[in-house]
C-alpha cells in the first residue's frame, strides 16, 4: 500500500467522522486523473458516497474514461465552505481530499446499485423516477467506482479556533 504524507498543519485536520460528514453533505467535487499523455485532468462532477467508496456516472467514452483506462490512481476534492475575508487576507474553508483507485464498473448489479445511490442522492425518496431513469438511460451511462485509500479533511485555522472557543487573533 502507498504511504501518504501526513498533514502538515495537524491542528486544522478534521476528524474521520467530520470528514465523512462533509463527504455525505457536499454535492460535487473535482475528480483528478492522469490522462494518457501524462497531463493531469480535473473534472467537476457529482457523486455518491457509501462505505468508503465514491460513485460517479459518466458518458461511456471521452477524456475521463480514456484517462481511467490509462491510470487507475486518482484524487477527489470537495470544498464545503469557502468564505473569503479580504480584510485579513484569508479564507475560511472546509475541504476534503481523497486518494484512491478508480475503475469502470462492469457488473450489472454493481452498476444498478451505484446508479440507485446516485439517484437517491439527487432525487431522494422518488424510487419510481429513479427506476425509470435507470431503465431509460442506465445502459448508456458508465459508472465509475473510486475506492478511497486515504482521506483527509481540513479547515481554515480561523474555523478551528472558533470551534475550540478561542478568539481569532
């Protein structure tokens, strides 16, 4: 298994539960891949998160799919809070970065499971509409699974101080 660097500013690191909570509530992020020409490729994308995995849907061909076929290592980043404070030259932020491996899901049951997760994520409580959408376009969509190997959440120091009841200096 790959060794990942520890976060340098550990006091800004969020707990595992806080990090997972941010992933459960954010609605999009940037999936970063390495394309076949060796260039980084970052694409904004919606996702579903379950059991230490992220799921995405995609067209069945294109830059993203080509990149996944070339290299399976990836990162995924979300920014949940991004409040710029120009007077203090800072940003109050919360973010998460995941590192792991991606693959195109081929198994029909896995695909349907992932598509249901995505459907429930963005159209909660409407199983009939989700089933109809999967039936209509599920066979024309690629499903990508991101197996998380390493994850960290971080927040701006000002937010850390506020959560710990300390005044900003």
